[in-house]
């Protein structure tokens, strides 16, 4: 399974960005895809997840109401629409996937076996 993340950039506070994660190399109906982010001073942090089989989503509290994770099934793409961005959203964002994600593990980076390269998101104040 290969993942390719893209869409990062520099944006002012209050602005929007859409991150994309291209997923390939497997049969994904049993997979979950997650977005994580990391800064130099913090461990990798869960942001949002999408379960391929039932389209269920889950978000960390700090992004609820601002970020939306979605999928384009025909293109094997997962998106993270980020609105009302804040300087504290600045980080390198990673997409990850695994077929064995359950409710209790969906926020854990260690539970995901497949990772894309990161894409930098910088929000200026």
C-alpha cells in the first residue's frame, strides 16, 4: 500500500487548505485512513480518520467543526478540508492507512502500518 500526501502550504489565520492523500496498491474496503500531524516539539498527533467500509469519521476535539475528512472512492483519494485555520494548526501533516483499525486504536499512530510522506502546513497569525 502506498500513500501520497499533498496540498500543504502557507496560509493566513482564518484561511483554508485542502490536503489530499492518494491511496494505491491494495483493496481498501476494509481499511481506515487517518490524518496525523507533527511539530518538532510534539509527538505525532491524531487529527481525523475515515473508515472505508462505512464512511464513518472521527476527529480530535481541537479540529471538530473546522476540519472535514472525506473520500473520493472512484479516485482512491482521501481529503482533509481544513477551514478556519489557526497558527496552532501549523505542522507537518501525514496520512496513514491500515486494515486493522478499530474504534479503540483509530487515534494511535502506532496502529497504522502504512504512511505517506508529510506535507507542511504553516498558518501565519
